[in-house]
C-alpha cells in the first residue's frame, strides 16, 4: 500500500498592524500662519475657561459708578442749614468775647475834651513823677531800669456814678499797657486810681491823679480810660 499523504494545516493571515493615534497639527493658511481652532484632534476648552497656554479673557465691564461727591451732593446740601445752626452760637460767643475787651478808641474833639461814659474828660498834665514819697514822708525812688509817670485827668459829669469803677492804663508807643497803682510803687504814698473825686461833694469838673511805672526805655503815648458798661469803646487821651 502506498503511504498516506501528510496534511498541512491551513495558513493563517497575520493581523494588520495597529496604527497609533497622532496629534493632528492645526492647518495653516496660505501665508503659513496657523489658523484658529479647535480642530480635530485638539482639546476643546470648557465653557468659560481659556485653553491651556492662553491668557484668560478680561472680565466684562460692569456699570460705571459715580464719584463720592456726585453720589452725596444732595445730602451735603441738606446738611448746610444744620451746619449753619450749629456754628451760629459759636460765632456769637466769639463775638461777645471779643467785645468784652476794649478795642475801639474814642478820641478827643477839637476842644480837647473826650465824650465817654456819659461824661467829658481831658488830660490836664502828664510827665515823670517827681513828687513820690514814702509813707514816712521820705523821697521814694522806683526800682532800677524803670520810670514812674504821673497823669492828671479832669472829668466833667452830671452824675459821678457814670464814671465810677473806671479802669486806667498807660499805653506806650509799642501798644503795651501799664496799669495804675503798680507793685513797683507799693512803698510810695499814692492815691487810689479812680475817675471819681476823693471828696464826694466835689463840684464838677474835678481832677484825679494817677501814677504808672514803665521800663525806662518805654515811650508813653496815651492814657486809656475804660468803663465796663461801654465796651468795646474806651477813651484815649494822648500824652502829646
């Protein structure tokens, strides 16, 4: 017998190779400039978020806000009357305080007399005080680097009460004031400075004397007579 034929297994075709996915580059325009995507194979950005590597878009512009002054202009206008009412008492108090001090001079008329405090007055004499004496009757010398002055004023009034309680001061060329009856003359016998006579029965007009002390370099300019009932006015009697 003839030997049996050997059967070969049928040939099996090899499977085709699996191709790997590749990034598809974006297409280019005619000038070689990349065109705006996304294109197939590129990631698609989520809604409202930028693509990787790209800057975030600017936020949308909100409504235009007005400045502080424009927003509050009517409120400020409404406050003006309130502010005026709040400041009015302070202004009045400041004016009253200012008028409590003498700052408006009453000057002599052509005849040399000054009408002030329901009376008339004039400066009869003024000069260095040379008649100062101690309480023991000895000559009195004021302290060193000072100078004593004596003033005599004549007053004419129908009622002596109109000038009672007046204040007397000596004004120098620099505007400084020096009161009557100074401490530097405490050891000298001098009359109490007043606009009323020592004798209540003295007829009108009458004369009063007063003393002042200044630095020896001061130049006297006027004697001031001030009444608290007639502020801010005062009588200014020039010494020369």
